[in-house]
């Protein structure tokens, strides 16, 4: 935890870690106004790395997030999540709305379709993780992208356990969506952001904003799913005023 003020919990995306928030400049900007709390999802970073898919069920991720807030002494907090962190945010807002001051999703959705992992990374990701571990996974994704990953993302990916990540990916695609009726019942103030080159997340974020009574959708021009967070300043230009208005 760093900074002073109302707590804000930040949750990273798949195969990343809490280090991205500092590496991309979000922690520095947010700590000027808030107490910044970051966490490594199970299977990521410094958290435990079970290799059974059921250990990554969404209800367990929600319980982990609540446990982090409890450990930080935060009865209520703002929430910001990227990718799976955004999907966790929707589930947290349904399960424990009384714990949230606001919800911000970045490249987020309240549902995930079969095949989404391969679409986000590359179709052969499963075989790459089985045969060559994280180096093969990183090489495959860089080949799909046609350019190297930034240093922070590359380091976060290589620090993962391949077998734990396989289990996590399998459970991720098996998780049930948050029903639209439950999304519509989320009343916390919300800012939903997605890149214009990330069409599935744009569509789902826009739909969620239509359903939720206190949500606003903001497009991030030219960004795809992988570039949602970078550079940070245009994101913060919308995010900080939203947070400070509450």
C-alpha cells in the first residue's frame, strides 16, 4: 500500500502481476490522491500457484479480493481492473456492492466466450505452454503481435508458472458470465473504458454502461486489448477526474 486518502484496489490482467501498475505509471499518479492497494491474483506474481482449474473459479477470486481489502483495513474502496481484473470487478460489484466506492474497468467484459484466450494471445498458446513453458508462450505472442513486448509485460509473463497458467486459462473460459440482469443491478458509480481496436471489449463495455444506472463508457482511440493501459496518461485523464468527482 502506498499513498493516503480513500483506498483504491487495482487488479491486473491475465498472466501479468501487480507490478504493471507501478511500471506503467498508474501507482505514481493515483497515490497523490488515494491509498493504492495492489494484489497478485492467485496463479500470478507472488501469489500461490495451484495447478487445478477449479482453484481459479471466479467466486474464489472475489473472495481473494475481499480478503485483500480486509487485510488492508479498507471497509470500502474504489476498484480498478484490467482484462480479467475488470471481469472480477463486475463480479465483486454483484457479490459485495457495499464494499465498493466506484468501479473502473479497462478492457473489460462481464462475460467471456470460448476461444477468447486464443484470440487474445495466439491459437497455439496451450501447446506452447505444454511444450516450452513461459518462454515459448512469450515467443508465440510476440510472433502474433509482430513486435516485442514491452519490458514490464515481458518480465511479468516470464515470471509465471506454465502449469498454473494453463489451469487458470481453462477455468477462465469455463466461468459463467454475469447475467445482464445482475449487471443492470450494479448501482455503484462506474467508468468503463476499452480500446477502439478491441471490438469485443468495446461492445461489452458499452452494453454494460447501457445496463448500469451510474455507468459511463469511454473509448480509448486506436488501442487494442494488449495496449489498453499504455500509455497511461490518456487513461488517467478520464479516470482521475471521475474518481475525484465522487
